[in-house]
C-alpha cells in the first residue's frame, strides 16, 4: 500500500504529532508499505482565493503556481493518507487547513476511495470537547467525500508531558502501524 504522511506542526523535531505519526510509520514500513513523507510547514502553499477556476477547468487544477501542486500529486498517488496535526483552536493547524481548502474543487475526487487517518495531539482531554470539532467535522466530511476516516487523538503537553514520554500513546501508535 502507498502511504502518504503529511506533517503540519510548526514545532519541527520536537513535535508531538510528528513523533506519534513517525512511530506509526516505522511499524507500517516493517510490514512492507511504502511511505511518502511530506512536511507541509516549509512548503509555499498560498490560501485558496475562491476564484473557482478549478470548478470549471477540465483538469480541476488550481491556477495558483506554488508548492500545493506537489501535495496534490502526492495525494493522487496515495492509497492511505495520514495527516499529523496539533489541535489548534479546536481545529487543525493553519498549514493543514491551507491544503484542505486547496483540495476543495468538485467533484471532490482528491480523497475519494482513500483512507484519511488524522493523528492529533492537544492539551485538553477529549471529555473537555476540544477535539469534538475535528472528530465530528471530519466524520461528516469524509462520509460526503467517499473517504474512510480514522483518527488517533492523544493528550500531549510539550512541556509537562510530551508524547515522547507517553508509553501508552507510543504503544497505541505502534499498534496502529502494525495493523496496516
Ligand atoms: C496556537 C495554539 C492553539 C492551540 N489550541 C489548542 C486547543 O484548541 N485545544 C488543545 O487541547 N490544545 C491546543 N493547543 C496545544 C497544542 O495542541 C498541543 O501542545 C499539541 O500537543 C502540540 O502538538 P505539536 O507538538 O505536534 O505541535 C494549542 C497550541 C497553540 C500553540
């Protein structure tokens, strides 16, 4: 299976979400899956301007000439797409949102038939409702897109309790990768 792994935390090598997705990927690679890793943060991805040219041109391509086209090709080439994101203001990182907005044009085929697996870290426990926006929003969105949606949410405080010290989360991440 061809896996695309997109990372979107600005915290680089210290990132909780990056660490957990890497833990998953290492197990997936042991099972023979190929992984294309894409750090979205250094890419030049401009915001969607809502011009809607992509709605009417035949290739459904975006006319903005920037690094989004690298991402679009990688999405097209993948069977299974991981997205690692810190929980930012009840939602995904701004960097990941840029990619999602640029992937919008109908018939929304970019993610159809694929699995979208979100790896999220936030500081609030799930019962505080911080993560409900992503969970419910992406569940509804993926149903509409014809995309299977999976998620892995972990509480991780970069200073008090980083994911790198969370044995339970590491075991859960390994199990996700090993099951692929
Ligand atoms: C701008 C900003 C917004 C945040 N918003 C939330 C939030 O809404 N809910 C939450 O639980 N944590 C929030 N956090 C905490 C991060 O989600 C948390 O530290 C996460 O583990 C960071 O992941 P990373 O190390 O992969 O960047 C926020 C942090 C920042 C810097």
